[in-house]
C-alpha cells in the first residue's frame, strides 16, 4: 500500500549561490559520503531529502545528515537512513522507499514513494 509520495525541484544555480553564501551548509545538509559530489548531484540529493520530508508529512524527528542517498552498482539511487530519521520512517509503517533523481537544464528533481502498512 502506498503511504505517501513527495516531489521536489531545485534550481541548481540558486542552490550553488546558497552553498557559496553559507559554506557550512554542506556539512549540515549532507552525509560525509555525499559532500564531495558534483553540484548537480548534490542538488538532486537535496531534492530527494526534501521529497522524503514531504512524503513523511513533515520534518519532526528528521535530521538531514541521517538521510543519505547512495547508489546501487547499477546506479539506481536509494536511501540509507539512520538515527531518529530511520525511527520516524518505521513508526509510520513504511517498509520500502522508492526514489528517482534527475538533473538537466539547470534543475534537479526527486520523486519519492513510500510503501508499507500504515500504523
């Protein structure tokens, strides 16, 4: 059963300016393994994190660095959740998260679908 969906769109040049204005933002938003990625990939991961928060219906108990977007050997992206963020997802009865990312023409986007049995 689908529990929730979320989508987000990021203007990559605007995101770049924000990171330049606030250098520590990269550390606050991204897990260590994500921080060295190229800007379009970072923007897509930011969109994924925003889309996940929308899927959950809010950010209570969710921490940015506890949401990591990793890639399978095939390149398919997936969430790696930890800490209270993983607990929040489990508390909502979510057993599987589907994620897709894209970036092109100055924009990055992400779409998330949460599956499971609502509690």
